[in-house]
C-alpha cells in the first residue's frame, strides 16, 4: 500500500494494531489524497502515465465484478472531446425540437376548464355531447385510470360551468357532487412560469456560490454546465415526444436540478480528495486524478441514480396506471427523464469540463 | 472495548429519546393522531384569487391582508364549516373549503363593489327561507307585513333593524315616486340556486332600469339602476335608488368610541370630490336613509341626521366587533384591488380518497423496490439500510402529525410526491457511506477500523450533498406558489430528518455490527465480495497480511468516530 512508501521509516503491514493506531492520528482525508497514486490507478483499471496499458491485460474480470470493485477503467477526462461532441449533438437536437415543435401545454398554462367524473369508455360520447350542448367548447375527452372520464374544455365562467356539471352528471347517471371541476385562468399559467423562472435563477446563483465556496469556482462552472445540459435535454425530450407540460412538470424540473447537483457533488467530493495537495507531488496530472475519482465513484453514482429512480418508477406506475393523470404522473415522468439525464451529466460531463479548465491553469500545467 | 461501546449507546439513546418525545407528544397531548390532509386528498374546493391593482403592481401587504379578512368574513357568512382563507405569495388569496359544498366559494371571486344608494320606500322584513316564483312579481313573499305592491309611501313603516347597524328608524321619505315596489323577493342569499330577484318599476319613469335578474352575490347592477337588495343577514329587503357615491371615493373608515357617550361608532372620510357630493346629498336629504351595499347586499342603512361636510359619523347599536366589521367593509370598498379568479378546483370526496390511496401505493411500491435493490446489492448491509429507512418513516410520520398541529401543515398529493422522491435521497446517504466502507476494506482494513474511517469521509459528502438538496427545496418553497410549496416543504423536511437518522442511528449501528468479524467476512454481508489486497503480487505478503489481520482481532483500538 502506498502508505508504506510514504513513510519508509516504518513498514507496518496494513491491519496491524500499530498501523491502526498510527492511522488514528492521521487525517483520513489526507490519506485518501496520498492514496491517489499509480497503484490506485492500476486498481481502477486506468493506464498510469507512460504505461502502454499492458498491465491491464491480466486483470480483466467480468464487467459487473469490475464495476463492483471500482475497476471499470472509464477514461472520461481523456475522451472529453468525444463526449463534448456527442453532448453537443444531443443538445442541438433538443433545442431544435423546442424551437420548431414547441411544447404541449396543459390547461394550467393555456387556461381552460376540466372535469373529472367516474365513468367509462361506453359513456364517453354521451358525456362529451352533453357538455357541448351545455355550451362548453370541448377540447378533449378521454378515459383515464380505467374508471374516470376526463373532459377538457375552453374557459367557462362559473354559471356555465355549473350547467356543464349538471349536464354531464345527467349523461353519466351520477350525482353532480361526484363531478370534480377545475378551472384555470390563462394568467395563472403565466404566474406559475414566472415564479418558476425566478426560482430557477435564484437556485443557479445559490448553487454557484455554494460550489465556489465548498470546492472551487471552476467546479461551479462544470456543475452549472451539467445542470443546463439536464434542463435542455429534459425539455427537449418533452418537446420531442409531446408529453404534457403542467405545473407539476415545472416542479419536477427544479427537483431534477437539485438531484443532478447532488450527484455531481458526490463526484466532486472525491475529485477534491484526490487532487488535494496534488501540486506538492508529481504523482499524476490533475486530469488523471480527476478521472480516477470518477472511476472510483462510478459505482456510487450509478447506485445513487438507480436508487433515486426506483421510487420515481413507483410513482410513474401508480400515477400513470392508477390515476391516469395529475400531479403524480407528471412529476414522475419529468423526474424519470431528468434523472437519467442528470446521471449522464454528473458522470460524463461535469468532471471533464473542470479538468479541461484546470489544465489551463499555469500551476497545474507545470 | 468500553471506550467504543459508550458512544454508540449514546447516539442510540439520543435517537430513541427523540422518537419517544415525539410520539409522547402525539399520544398524550392534543387530539389529532394522524396528519392533516389537504383538500386534494380529502375532497373540497380550492379557489385562488389573484389581486391586481390598476397599475399592475402587486398590492400592498396591508391591503391584501385587509382583503383577506373581508373575504374570510364573506366566506363565513355563507355558512360553510372549516373554511380557510389565506394569502399566498404577495398577490394571491387562497380560499379552501372542505367537503362537497364549496360551490359558493367560487362566487367570491367576483369583484366586490361598495356603493351608497338611497333607500326608497321602507325596508321590509324579508321572509326567511322563502323561495317564490320570480315570474309573478306582484306576488309579495313577505308574509308578515302585508307588503303593499303599489303603495309607495309607507312613511312610518319601521322595519326591524338589520344587523345592528341601522341606528335609527327607517322612516322613509315620501319623495319616492310611484314605484311599483312590489316587495322584491328576497331569499336568504345563502342559497345560490334561489330564483333570481326581479323588480318591477313604474315602467315609464324607470325605463333605464335593467336589472331584472340579479344575483345578489355580485353587484352587477349599474350605478344608476334601482335595485332591490337584501341586507347582509337576509332578514330585510330594501328598494334602493341609484348610486350616490361609489365606495372608491372613500378615503378611510375606522371604528372608534364617542367621547361623550362612550358608544362605538364608525367614522368615515371621503376624498375631495366625494366629500362635496356627499355634503350636497346629505344636505338635501336629511332624515332619509342611505344604504351601503357591498356585493349587492346592504351592510348598513343609517338615517341621515344632518348635512355632513367633513367626517361622517355613523352611530347605532354597535359594539366593538360590529363597528370594526363595518369599518373594514367600508375600507375594503376603498381598496384599489380587483380580484380575478385564477384557479378554482373542486375535488369530490371520492376522487380525493382515490388520490390518497394512489399516493400511498406509490410510496409503498417505491420503498419496496428500494428494499429489494438494497438486499440484492448490499446483502446484509441492505438490512441496515432498510432499518434506517423504516426509522426515517417513523420519524417523518411523527413530524407530520406534530407539524399539522402546530402550524396547520396539510399533506397534499404534491407533498406525498415530495416524500417519495426523498426516499431516494435518504437511501443515497447510505449508499455513500457503504461505498466508502468498501473503499476502506479494499485498501485492506479490517471492518472494525474501516467503519470509523469510512464515516469520517462519508460524513463530509453526505453533509454537502444534503445541503444541496435542502438548498434546492428551500428556494423552491420560498419562491413558489401553489402545489410546489407543499412539495418543497416535504422534500426539505425529509432531507433534514435523513441527517438525523444517519447520524444517530445508521452510523452507530454500523459501528456495533462491525465488532462482529463474521459480518465483514461473510459472503452475505456484501462486503465479502470486495477484493482485498489485489495489489499483492507476492502471495507470501498476502498471506502475512491475513495472519496479521487475524492476530489483531482482540485488541482494543481507539474509537475514531469522534475524529
């Protein structure tokens, strides 16, 4: 273990009491920094400097085993150009879709009325006609969740809405009190969007400040780029596929940013550890140390993303399957898409950017 | 050994204490044992009104608060139970009415107009709970005093005072022209489906009158119309003439006590133009009644005692509460605010129950999936994760109940979604810890020494990452409106509680478990699969390490969890 090389005066095998006693005094994090050396590189399955890569050959185990033990050998920093190109293409496609296809906004943004009542497919037509006759401009009628009819109409004032409720309850043969109406003014959607944009701006500023203080400003840049990537890709997916955008979508979008950042912080924490005191010794370049960190935390990042995705999958299943529409489904959908994008950006995007920025620093280049 | 044992016990003890205190509070004080449910889970109506000022700015906080109080009075006046009116952000007022009869709450979005109109004829007692046919206008539905349809001058007909705000007798003036005052039907306006009120006037002289169907919930009558209006409590009806002064001319109104008699009065000030109009009118109409109508209903109909050039004093049998209420209502008329109904949502009780069920199922599925994954990936360590998640749930539930009691926190569907999402965050902190543990073990440490070292490194990461989540939740909560607030609150709450569980339970538990060597080396612990000492190309060195490792098992080592 490298510790023995660092302290040539005392060769203590790892695991003995003396070693542990000494380790007790040492700073655990300092040890981690010292531990980021060629041996660690080899363990992670990465080529050390000047190494033709021959050392890796005998150690090839199954991918799962390698992942489990942090030996995946992913060269994220080295392949940063390729990653940038792929990401740029994806982002451009998303932006193009947003510009040309636009979004499918729910009634909360466009304004209008909606009615939910227990019923089934056989009653759909009658209910729809009854609503039209009562004066509503029916935009869509569908059955959701297997047992609920959802009617979307243009804006109605209170009196007209009451008429529609009565007519529709009649047609479906239920009590008027079982109909759940919702009416949203067109300005409400604008209000929500404004608030959301404001929250987003404040969040970004706070994040930059936090990261700059906790780690360093260049890491803040890397994290922000990753966040923007997540935003654009998620919005792009929504636009491409045509999912409905509702206020819950907006909530979810802001949450994704929190998650993605969480993910990125986990990676940056390890990068920070590995690159601490790096200028003091010439063990490896900043980029290599950062890359090593990514590999060492790969399993953790994957686990983090999977574990975050599992409950969301549950939400999606219930939201889409049982309820059909509403808060749960919208939220779950956007979180699902966003978490996947977030995982990608934390692992593949954030660190290479920081490494590239760092390598321009004169002291690192030396 | 003794050194290390104590801290774990201390942490466990602290944790148990916290849980015990919380549940003790729940069971031994107060009455609620379950969290408060929001309206989208209980069923009810939620109406959001957005206030707008003429120049498009946000209203002043005091104005918004005043408006909120007035609307609250109006909501309570409808008679719905447990209605709640709160402000949200700096422009919204949210009215929440549980249950299935929140229809009327939707009406409150209409703009309230305050007007001053002369009372024509005598106020007549309205018939309680009377619904009559509007198509027969001459059919007076006032059984008590024989409403005389075409008798304009009932000079000494003194009606019962309405709400204590009619200070003197309504001795009408005989100056009202022949009006077909047919005693407009006045239903207690508690029933929104009652037939519309109609009024017939002497057609020739009141051709401009157009208010044939009037919903007295909102003042749709034009200022120059004659209207028939009810008093606020629905016991008296009035025939009113055209508007003398609009409520917007009011500069201020306040309640105070008469210096001489000590009785409560309401003081009213008009602005410049209003004052002169008022002065003229009062000078010309001493002895007649003026009605203040709000929302098309008469809140007060005092008699003019004399010409008023400056401040108006309204006397009557006021007590402090009624004086302040009237003053508020008058001031409200002066508010430069209009309200628009931004959203109105009614959830039937069945739908609410269904959504609650769906939310709980989603939570259960999410937790089950995480459990399965934890067991598959971490084996026995997964049990530690599961135990921690369960304890998190216990603490979260207790907080929900207590918060519901203390600050009236209600759990909405978005809130449930927030908790479900935070399952991921909570589980993640364990992942961070366990992966660090694997790192340490990979470096060749024994489990016992790996745990505290892993903890020191993991702790920093967990704190940074949770700080980020909390920051996101806090910003969302502070800035957002509507559902988002509930979501952000539960997200932030779970992040904080996650820290509590990880610090006080998970880590001490790991420290305790680490004492069992079998735990670290068993194939089932999830740690046994970790490669140790791969770097050893020399099999002898590897064997030495194993031996040495075995030998150190019995020694006491320092507890580094305090590091």
